C-alpha cells in the first residue's frame, strides 16, 4: 500500500513523498527523473516494502506537489542535493541505498560524491555519471545529437509547447526506442496530472544545467571542466544500463570504473531508457542481489 506525505525541510522546501513499509525498517530512497514523478516507483516501493524495507520516493523540487521555485537558479545541483540530504536526515540515520533514474541519478551521483556518509550504497539506472557524460558531450557527435533535446527543454517556452496537442511530444518520449506497452490509459492520466501541475518545474532542470550539447553562441558542456575530486564515488555502486536507450549512448558506461571505486555494472540488452516500466522484475532482481551483498 502506498502512503503519501508532505515533508517540510529545514531550508523552506516541501517535498511531496510516496512511501511503503514500516518506519524503523532499513530505508531505500528512490529518485525519479524527467518527465516523470515519484509515482513511477510504486511497483518497486511495494515490492521491497513486502520484503522488510521502508521505501520512500520523493517528488523532486519542481515536480508534482513539491515546492516549485520560480527562479531557475534554484534548480542547480547543489540545491537538489540539499533537498535529498535533508530528506535522509529526517529518517534519523544513513539510508541503506539511494536508487535513482534519469535526472534523479544526476542528484544521486552528486550526493554520493559530496555526502557519501548519508547512504551505504548507490544504485543508478540509466543516468550518466557526470564525468562520462561531460566527456561524451564534448567529444562524441552521436551523444551530442542524442542529447539535442536538452537544448529544446531549456527554452523558456518549452513547457508551453509540450502542452500542445494533449502532450503529444512528451508521450512520444516514451515510444522512441520501444512500444511503451506499459503506458495504459490510467498511467497516461497520472502523467497528465503531474504535467498539468508542474511541467515548468521539470523543464527548469534543463535551463539550470550547463551540462548539455553546445549550440550557437552557447558552448554548453564544452565550457565545463570538472575537478576529479568532484567526480569520484567511493561507496558500493550498482549501475543498471539498458542498452537500447536512444537518448543515452552505451559509451556513457565506458570508463566508469575510473570514477567509481566499487562498481557493479549490468548491461541489459533489449531494454530502453524506460526499463523500470518495461522490466520492473528485472530491476528488482538486480537491486535485491546488490542489497544482499555485505558492505
């Protein structure tokens, strides 16, 4: 059973959260991406709650009923990390694993680098490490082309355009590279409800981030250099990578071991960026095996 609650953080942000499992059990935190929301984790929340875990999936700032700052600068990585750090602190102890997909992974990679004591493990599902992503955006034309949509989403009128024709362009995100058979009418309505309320917030992530392909007079990633110490992760990390992701090329997992000291990498053939919907049992199996290992 999924419960909902509003978590007021000390720095003035409120996160709307979904949870399953008893307080006091070991905690798993799940972070969603764009153009999604916390509800996409419901199956996994209930799956792991039934096996003795407390599972929490916040809507990131800007999404659903979480606080939606008007200032685009408030969607920079340091503020997103601050939100999740405060959520973890509200549980009273480090969590067992931070599990993240897409934009949620961008937050999780940063938190694992900056505040590794907050989680014993990290699990990433199709979300590029900032080091390999920066490398590919700078030097790989294929990834530059695959990420071109990021520049569109950074436009001030992106949300307005995406709302046209009953969110046709957004729904097409899910059918590129797969049939999206999991997208039932009920699930479509869940997405519409989120986008009706908070699409501008989700698009602000792209406006706030310089990590995107260069275009015109905007150098994007070409102007960025990240210090090595900002990229390393020293906690046990699982990366599950669906190889048919049309937006994130397979080259993004090459060289990960140079940044992640305790890496388990699982490449999944025949799955797209939306693997958590397409193959939830496969994702659950990988997570369960990872969580069973001693730290």
